[in-house]
C-alpha cells in the first residue's frame, strides 16, 4: 500500500491492494477529505481482461468529490467466474475503513462490472444499492444474437467465457443476471445509451421488467439518448459528468 497523495483540494487518491489467500488485486481508492463517515462505493470495471484502473478514474474522482469513498478494484482473471469474490474483497476493504459508513455500501459497475455488481448484490446483504451501466443480463442470448452481425464480438465473449453456450451451459447460467432477480431486493439503477453498439438497450429493459415482475419496485432505468457503450455521445464527448450526476442523485435518494 502506498501513502495517500492529494489529487485535488477535496479528495485524496490512494493506491492499495486487496489480498486474500494468495490473491493480490491492485486497486485505487478515491477518498473525500471531509470529516465523518462517508458512504462507500465499489466501482467494478468493464472489459474482457483484468480491468484498467485508470479507465475508471472519471468515476472515482467524481464520486469522491460528491462525498463518497470510491474503491476501483481489478479482477484476478480475464474470465468472469471469480468477479463476485473480487467485489467481496473490495467490500471487505471498505468495511474496514474508519471513515466509511458500513451501513451505506453500494456497487457501481459498467458492462462486465455491471454484471458482477448485480451478481454480488444477489448474495451480499451489505450491498444497500446497485448501479449497472450497460450490463449484459443474458450472456448466452447475447452470444447467439451477435453471431451473424458482429462475429468478432461473439468470438470475444466466447473466449472470455471459455467456450460457447452449447459447450459450457452451466457457466453461462452462473453469470445470467436474469436468473437472479428474485435475490436482488436492493434498489437498482440501470443506465443505458440508445446508441450502444456493444450491448443493446434491450438488456436493461429486460432486467427492469424482470425485477418489477418479482416485486422490486425500487428499480429505475435511465435511458440516455444517443449515448454509446463507453458513455460517448458523438461530438458532445464522454458523458462522465452526466452519468455521475445521475448516480449520485439517485444514491442520495436511496441511501440518505
């Protein structure tokens, strides 16, 4: 662990590591400098590798400026099967911090991270709220649907999963968010762009409907017109501020 270094007048950026039985995961914490116990947020990265910490600096900085202690971890593997265990380590780290309110822990994930955040919320009662940005909620369906028009995307996910849905159906079932909706009672915020060419908006629409059908009335879907998978909005640039404002306003409502 390195010593915290000031990054802005209002926040401190700290490189750290998450450790458990030989697993060592680099992570970065974005810490507000104000006094008192802050809500804690784990920011689960997207991507098909182990996560690029700096790629989610936009979220960590803005969350810290809004008064949240944000922790961005990496994953132990390029495949998704241990992602929930890795987010559990991140929650453990936040829970041990003296300036974190352990009664106000949440998960925010983008793409792969959105899947991991929803899966973790289904098994960890410490998670009081979950935000998923452009998650795939049925990976087997996704692979089959993109096979014809985006074969490279299909091949990437098959490699990521370690085989096709026909070859390893149980593994696909283990990361199928739609199969977990009855175990996600927490408030859920879904954010998706209409111009997402990687994960169709339908995935968030399916999840919103499925959560409501099992009685979760605390689900909210924010659709951003024209936004792509990486939060890009044509010539208007990346919508980091807009998305973070949606997140912090919603968290303020559901966490207090």
